C-alpha cells in the first residue's frame, strides 16, 4: 500500500475504500485526512468528542 498507492497520492487526495482496515492505513503512515473513515470510526469519534460535555 505504501509503495503502490501512497507514493503516487497528491496533495488533498483521499483513499475512499472503507474495506481496508484502519489499522492497515495507519501502518502505511497515512493521516486521518488521507483516508475515509468507516461509519464505526465516525461514531467512535463522535462519542469521544461528546464525552465530558454536560447536557443542557
């Protein structure tokens, strides 16, 4: 992945294939802005953002 895809990515490009596990994308040294998050990842991010906020 690192040699065949990341090497040819330009500024602002993103990998949209959500079938690739996130751990594999992270091991290929991709940042979160370089790949699409799955629905589960997005839900986890929402939960961590809301933690600590008081309802009201």
